[in-house]
C-alpha cells in the first residue's frame, strides 16, 4: 500500500524540556516487544483485521528483516512502531506493543509525541516523495531535530543538521543543506530521509523498502551505508524488503508475513537454508527470493487474500500444494519451534 504523501518526516516532536519519558535500553530485555499484535478497524460495525497476529521481540541492537507479498501487512506493522496508524484510519485492536520500556498498546498521540523519533527512527515506504518540496533540506532537518521543542539554539541545531549529512555521507553537504528535494537525486533524497530518521539518535531504525525505487548501483550504496551506520551507532534495525538477499545482507533474523500473520521467524541463514513453511519456501523460489539468482524462478500460484477475505484455517491453504484437510479448518496455525526457528505450519515436519 502506498504511503500518504508527506507522511515522511513527521518524527521528532519532543515534549517540554526535562519532561521527556526515558528511553530504556536494557541489553537483557527486548527493546521492541510485540505480543499477538492485532491491527485493524471497524467496518460496518464489524472488526476488520489487517495484522493478526504478530509476535516478535528484538533485543537492543538486533536486526530483523520482514518479507512477504504486497498486502501482507508489513507497512501497517511498522507504522504501529511509530504510532502513526491513525493517519490511515486504523489502530491496534488487540495484543500488546512495548518499545524502549514503554507499553504503547493504547498510547495516544500525546503519549507518542515525546517518544516517536527518539525511540524509533522511521523511513517510510515511498519515502523519496516524503520530503517537503517547498522546504530546504536544512529546514526539514531542523524540524526532525526538534528545534522549538528542545533546549537547542538555532545555531546548535544548524551544526547538528550539518553533522547529520556527514553521518549519511552526503557529498557537498554545505550546498545540499540549502537545496530542495527536486534538486537531489533519488539516492541523495534517501540519505536525507535516513539522516532525518537518525536526528534524535534512536536506538532502533525502521526502514520500509528503502531501496525499491532506486537503480541498482544506488541501491547497493544505500545498503552499504545502512550497514556502516549500524556498525557506527550500534542501533537495531527493522528492514522491510521484497528481496530476501537484501534482508540477508543486513539482518540476522527474518520474519515472513502472510495475510497479516507471522508465518515463519528465525535466523536468516537458518530460514534460507531450511525453510519449514511452504510459503517461505515458495518465496525463496519466486521472484522475491533473489538470493537464489540463477535458479529457475517459480511464481507462487494464485493471489494472497485481501483483508476481510482470509480463508478459514491456515490462510495459505488455497495456494499450498501440501494442504491437507486439517489445514482448511480452525484458526491460523500458531508459530511453533521446528528445526531451530518458529514456523506456523501444522505439517512443517512433513513438507518442504
Ligand atoms: N484503512 C484501511 N482500510 C482497509 N484496508 C486497509 C486500510 N489500510 C490498509 N489496508 C489494507 O491492509 C493491507 C496491508 O497493507 P500494508 O500496506 O501493510 O501491506 P504491505 O505488506 O506493506 O504491502 P506492500 O508490499 O504493497 O507495501 C492491504 O491489503 C491494505 O489494502
Ligand atoms: S498448515 Fe497446511 S496449508 Fe498451511 S502452510 Fe502448512 S501445509 Fe500448507
Ligand atoms: Mg508496504
């Protein structure tokens, strides 16, 4: 689903100086803790689920790639980590979400404002359109730095804005500060978006398909930059991508989503070499599985179901060549441990 225009840089709005809630980074505890999360809305008086249900936790500094076909709920899940679901008319309808030591399940905009940007930096999908075309790069970075809401003079903020451009290795940074988005290449715009997301040095960066609209050489440069930034800043990473090779390049764990649910999650290497869910296996052999370049690519038959039209039983059964009668009834299988990672397939030991 495309992002709303201008939904990009709305990150840093600190509360009154001295009153900001603490961002807790405890190496022994998950920094991000998502437990049976449901995201949805009411339509005609009935609940409509978009994400149902996702359970994942991430220690400080850890990395997770999220893959899945279009419409599987990847963006809505990431949006829940930034408290911006309301802009799409949806919200958290069940489960629990905790970030940086704060239970944010029922958080409202006023609760999110001092946390967003400080706890999680976010580069949204279609972010190349996320910069405001009217404002200079500097003005937008000052906004991301929270000028006006932090005890920061304009002169200090200008220095920080310049440092942010250095951090994302933008060439001719002094000139770029005074330019507007149409004067920048796609790669430069993406670097500015990443700089803005890092303005308040969040311990976790969420990138929703950061390289999709870029040409191949620039894609690689951005991926290398992200890797360097992680090494330099020690921050955690959540990366949404259609490309499993990209995920493996940057993330030590991967989660496959299908029709709003987690269907497989575990170490990237383990899942690539031993996928136990037929859907992940199919992704690895389809166009999404670019790690398998050179092999014959097999399209996954059929289409993923639209929200509101998920079948009973395992949501993947209409497309699954291993489906048995037991797969077509009951609830979506819950992930369970098979071969060292979690898989939501009742036949995981027999298939793939
Ligand atoms: N307000 C809404 N009302 C109804 N359906 C919605 C609403 N917002 C999102 N959806 C649906 O939720 C589903 C998940 O959307 P989402 O953008 O998270 O998918 P995605 O996995 O990020 O897909 P893509 O790979 O195309 O970006 C989509 O089918 C979308 O149409
Ligand atoms: S539970 Fe059944 S339908 Fe679902 S993925 Fe496993 S084998 Fe296929
Ligand atoms: Mg998306």
